[in-house]
C-alpha cells in the first residue's frame, strides 16, 4: 500500500491537508465581521434619527420664535405654535431672552426646546434616550405698519368696491377675509389672515394661518376724558327771531336751556353753553357760533344741535350728544376735542372744515352729500395722530345714553374730501356693516393717515390713502439667533 501522498506531488498533498482547517477560521471571521457591520449600521441609523429630530426641533423653535415675535402676546402665541407642532412639553418661551446676545431686550422672543429623543438600536447598549436642546430667537422689526386694517376675524373685515383710480399707498391687512370687487391698487402688501376673494394689485399677498397678523393697535382714549358741564332743566324754548335779531346777539347763561334761532344774514348769533337744545331753524340766514366754556373748552356742553337754514355755523369743542345738519349750511369746527356721545350726521351741500380737531364718537359719524370736507387733526388731548375715534358705546363720563347705529361713513358724490389723521374704530361687538366706510361714487378723497376698524369698506372711485407711519415696505419678523 502506498500512502496517499506518495501518488501526489508533495505540494499538492500539503495544500489538500492545510485547506480543511482554514475553512472554519474564515467562517468565524465572517461572523464577527457581520456583527460589527450590523453594529455600525445600527449606530449610524440612531445617529441619523437623532440628527433628523434635532433639525426638526430647530425648525420648530425658529418658526415659533418668529410667530411669537409677530404678536403682542408673544409668549402665549409661541407656546401655542409649539403645541400645534406636536411639542406639548419641554418648551420654554422667554420675552425678553434670558441668554445670548439679546438677553434682557424685550423686542426679542426666545424659544428653547429641551426634550429626550428615544433611541432604537442603542438600547442594546443601555442607552434608552439622548437629550436634545435647540434655541431660536426672533425680533419683530415693526408693528401696525398698515394703512388699512380690518380687525374682526371670521368675517369680510376688508371689502373694496373701488375703481381703478383708487389707490392705497401703504400696506393693508384683514384679520378675516379680504374681498375685492372691481379694482384695488395697493402700493404695499395685502394680507388676509383668512382668505382672499378677488385679488388686489399689490407688491405681494399673504393669506391663511401663517400670514402676518392683523393685530389691533389698541390706541387709547384721551386720559382722563373731560367731564361735561351740568345741564340746566329744559323748560320752555327761547326764540331768537324778529326784533331780537336787530343787532349782534350773544346768548349767555343763565338764559333758557333750549334756544331756537331764526335771524337774517346781517347779524351774528353767539350761544354759550351749557344748553339742552340749540335749534337753528330752516329759514335762518344768520351766522351762528356755539361758544366754548372758558377756561376749559372741552367742557362746553350742548346736548342736541339741529342745523338748518343757510347761515354758516361754527361749533365749539366740547360735549355733544347729537349734531344733525339736514340742509346746506357750511359748518366750521373750532380747534379742540369734540366728544359726541351719540351721532354726528351731516348731509346736503354744506361743507365741513376744521383744523387741529379730534373726534371721539360714541355711535355714528356720517358725512355724506355734496359738501366738501377738509379736516386735520389733532386736539392736544388726543394721542396717536387720531382724527376720529369711534367707540360704538356711550362715552366715559357722558350724561346721556347713546342709541344710534354703530358706523362711520365719510363719503360723498361730486365732492372733494381731505382728511389728515387716523380713523380708529376698535369695536369688539358687532356694528353696522361696514363699521367704517370711506370713498364715494365720484368723489375725490384724500386720506393722509390710517383707517383701522373692525370692518372697513373702500367704496367708489377717486380715493387716495397714504399712510406713512413707517413706510410702505412691510417689516417682517426675522431670526436673530
């Protein structure tokens, strides 16, 4: 018998013997390598998930910081933003920030998210979660930079039925829907916190929940509101007519609380307050002046003033419940603060002029008809460049209860209207639709100021509104850190 190697070359025999044990070594090495490879894959997977989670948290922190910076209730709004983005816990909102470059600066909002992110494969090594902390800081550059503001959500807060010659030089916003019928030119941005129906021509538009908020500027009333004079008992009216009109007439207290005026154009009738009623009758031609109460003109008190005839009328600043002009007299306002508890209602062909005036209106301000209007603010008692402040309620300190409708209508046909100052109507309750209407069928209306109201309607043609509070470019909130 020969050995198995005797029939083979020595090299072949050696190779055949040594191959058998190496097959087992390769298998063991492959097994260990596979386990190590799977470990690296598991670690990479966990790290990838953690980095993705961190990026997601950073995006939410940045977004919610910007959202908070847009609001007057920064902390509450940023917190709601985080909850909406499925981060109900582990969120801290600070305004001003408590750390960083803008620590202690109330113009900035800081959002910190600190949460534990669960692992998958690292649990085999005893690592159940990894802490993740991210931080976003935002700054709101501007607020209330809108020429027209519709402040009531859930309704058509801004409506336009204007023609192509009307233009808003400034931004516009609606807390609800923004409806455009016809043409509306906006040399600025148009914002609808709900949606658009029709589109304005503008620099750009935004709509929906992520749009820039149309927030109430919350302008205050004068403080304190002046106190009216005590009215006398009504009694019988005193008629200023006939022989009483032979020379200039001055009616001073303690004469009758109710005055009726009917005089020719060659005399001037002056009436001092307080008065329950001043009735300028339809056949009156005389200039009539309602006189201020010195030394505090804003305390002059006239409850009901009816203006007819064609003699010009001058009104003193102070307290009124109702002023109505139904025919053609021209009305001039003396400089100061006019507190009108119920309504100012002027129609017809008479003009309305006044410089250095401000109105606080309880329920209704209506100037219609063909008479020209030229009003500029402001009374010394009024802040924020306000020409007309419409409360929709009985005024503070008023001795009367207002009962007229809730609306401001400044419009006219074939007339010129020029207003300098802001119009503000922050009604929380419902008012006549719209709360504020400006424009007219064929009027030329210029407003140098802001119109901010629960609901606003821009009507007719020829309206030019320019608001230059902070420029026409909309300053947006931005990330600072």
